[in-house]
């Protein structure tokens, strides 16, 4: 199966069912299917061919959903890019994948024009919301393409499931962004596995405030289309009460979160336990939820099944914790998702016994094909597996497993802080910090120290104006070994985050370095 078949099948089964709610627009599966057919036909008429890369530079809106499926129906490869991306980075991405076309918004044209001026491979720009004539050379209006009857290429002409479907770029936290290559087979396997353990059905109504450029947000679109669920798109979590009002109005059943969103919810004084009984499940990824936050979420949403999960862009999802295990092991991110395998190895590649920290390795049909035109990075991530015919994904993350095989995130390899001759996981300290009443956000980094080698520094956002450094240190001293207690505590109004909403230790590190200099 190819990914666009998700939409075709749901349109056939539920033609008049609402597929997407975006602002005041409500579109049925038939309407999304027909619109993407017409845009796919327009892309082909303007020279987009099988295997071409098409960048979708949009925020969370129905046009982005149509654009993604139109690209797939045209036999091309879509690459979702965050709408906050600046012109120089957008130009880099367009050139890196040698994009043939760009689908974007009229409001983003100033950035798009500057990027397109440096990207000679782009022959077509499709712009929505731009009044009058096309706003860029070689451009067409999205609305004009949808107004023209057009039939998308037949499934056979579009390609097969082994073809590349998506090129999704990593955040670039360790250098230039890398394009993760995912085939139709990869995406179908991941979406099928996740919807299986979430028990998604056509009755689900899924809220998505996460950027479609972020794979967690993107898969809300893909999974809703796969099972025939309704997708409610919102552009941000900046106004949480408005989001809660939308949840109530649409009777949302599925609520995907990242830790920063959970922290905001938990600080809302008017949020009462049981106020949203229709929420069937809550998911979390991007970073592990602190156990204290999990417990509070369960109090506020007592009827909801909470899924603590772990994933990386290179395979979408790695593990999930069955909700029935949450009370027993709240710090775990669970077991391998259905149809895959996850295990921990030591440096020489051998599997380690329970309780031993090592690198997490992932096997399965959801593992990427590699990084776009970056064989060296690909070889570091994809290495020979237990069988001669396969390569497996080395995540670069440190984990341990318990006696029953449940996995626990320890740290990124490059996050480990060496202090007083000991190796310290920032995540372990952060979990303790989040258990202190009044801490909304927390990150732990290492800073150079003449005696300790690296000193542990806690950077926190507190809702209690009276909280002092010693309050934080005393709390940590009650729960941590001596060498893990922060030597320094810094209070901030907010912590820097990646495009996906994850607190960025790298940016905090960089800011601390600037302050020291």
C-alpha cells in the first residue's frame, strides 16, 4: 500500500464524514480527496514527475493536508518544513533536496521569494491565499488549481510502496539538518503499528496543535486519514484555554502532547478533574514526561488512557508504555511498538543484561532508508543487524531495560554529564525537579568547573515568585545522591525550545556559554 491510499480508502468508506476541522472550515473526506486529485493533476501539468521532491512550507491548515496528499498522488516526495523557518535555511533545504516545487502561503511569500532566488531547482511555486496573479515567477495559485477539474495520476503511474514518500529533516541540533528518507512502506508500517496500539477507530476525533513539519504532528494527519478519524487542526498552544474550549466543542477523543504542553495544562488553576470525559487517550513523546506530571494528568483526566512513548525521526516511533503498566513503572517508555524490536547493546554491539545502560537499537519495517545524500551519517546510524540481510537503527540514545524487558530512557549519549568522576543523566535530575511544586519547566546542563570538571546547573521556570536557589537545592538533596545535586540554579521566565516544542539543552548551553564569556 502507498500512503495516499489512506485517503482514497477513507473517502470511499466515509465520503460525507468530516475529515478535517481547521478554523471555521470543515471538509469531508470526499472534499479532501477531490481537492488533492486536482492539485496532483496541476503539479503533473507543471512538470512535477515521479520521485521529484516538493517542499510543503505551511502551518497547520487544511491546505497543507491537501498539499501532502497531492504530492503523493503525483508520485512525488513531500518534505514538510516549519513555517517559522527563515529564508537562508529554507534555501539550504530546497537546494539540499533539489526540490522541484514549493507549496506555501501568501503570508510566507517574503521568506519564500528570498529562498527561491537562491534555489534554481525549483520550477514551480504553488501559493494559497495570494490574491490576484501568482505572486512568484513560475507560480500558480492553489485556489486556481483546485478550481480546475483534474484527475490525479493512477495509482500504478504514481509508483509502488518501495518508493520514497517523504523527506523529513531533523532539527539540526548537531549541525546542518539531515533529510530522513522514508518510503511508503516505512510510513504505512509506522502508522499501522501506532493506530493498532492506540486502538484508533473512525469514531476518534484527534486534536493536533503540533506542527505538521514535526513528525509527531504529521502522523496525526496520516493516522487520521488511515482509520477515517476526524482531525482537528490548531496552529499553536499559545492560548491553552482556547484549545480546551475547542476540545470541548469538538468532543475530542485523542490528545497528543509534548512535555511543555503538559506542564502548561498542569498549571491551569481552572482545570478540574473529569471536565473532559470524552478524551479517550493522551499521548506524549519528544521527551519523557516526569512521573509527577503523569500522575497529575491521570488525576485531571481519570477516564483517559495515557501513553508514554519514545521515538526518533529516523523510525517515527520506537516504544510505547501500555497504559496498564503506568502505575507500576511510570518512568518507563515501554516496549517496542507492534511488529518491531527494540533492545539495548554495549559498545561492541552485544546485547546487555537487564539494568545495564547501553545504546538503544531498533529493528523493523519503519526504520528509515538513510539520510538524503549523506552516506557517512547513514553508516553511523544504520549498521549491520543480527541477520546478514538487514541493517538496524542505532538511535544514539542511552537506555536500560528492567527484568521484564521494559525500557527506560537514560540520556542522549552526548547529554551525559561527567562530574566528580561520576556519569550523571540530566533526565534523572529533571524528573526530581519537576516533582517540586511550582517548577513548570526544567533543564539540567553541565558547566565547566575547575574542581569538579563539570558542575551541574539546573535552569528552571517557576510559578512561585518566592522560590529561591536553596529551595531547589534542598529539594534535590532529599531525592538525589550527593554528586547529582545541582551546584547552581538559575531562574528564567522561559526556556528555549526546538520547533517541535522540546526544551533544548543545546540552546541553554549556548546561552550559558555567552554569559560566561
